[in-house]
């Protein structure tokens, strides 16, 4: 998860920002009504995304008021638990096992092999 902090806006006039439009660079976007922290979860996969922020005030839309590149790295899943309903050391016994693979990404494929 990435946290973007939207801070105060500097404007030489008396304009008040009423919307912060965040384009995360991966097809997703968020609209916020005030500055602060906003979170986004990227699919992992070793890629650089560029976040663009547009601002809206009483004068209209101000595109690309800010931008920031973000490097997203693939995070390998880990097996946290394997459970089986019977003793898996029994010879010639077929079992069904359940495994949990916590993985922060959504593009990974998981395969488990039991001997």
C-alpha cells in the first residue's frame, strides 16, 4: 500500500481548492475534498507508475498541478499455514490440504506441490 500526502496548496490569489483529483498511474483514481493522506494498493509487478494530481477551485480545473513517480516492486508470497485433515505420512493415502498464501499483489499465480 502506498500513502500519498496531499498538503496545502500555494496560490497567489484567494482561490480555495475544492477537489483534489488523484490519478494513480495504473488506471485508478480518487477524488478528495480536502488535503491529507490517501492510500492506494498497486498490483505488484516491478513497474514505475506516475501519480498525477489535478486541482479544482472556483476558476476550474488545473491539470497536472503535481506529479510523482512511484516504483512498485513484486513482493513474493509466503506460505503461512498448511493444514491437512489426516496424517500425511500414511502410505498410499490421498489427502486434501489447505494452504494460505498471503500476497500483497493481485497478479501472482500460486502453485503448491505436496509429496
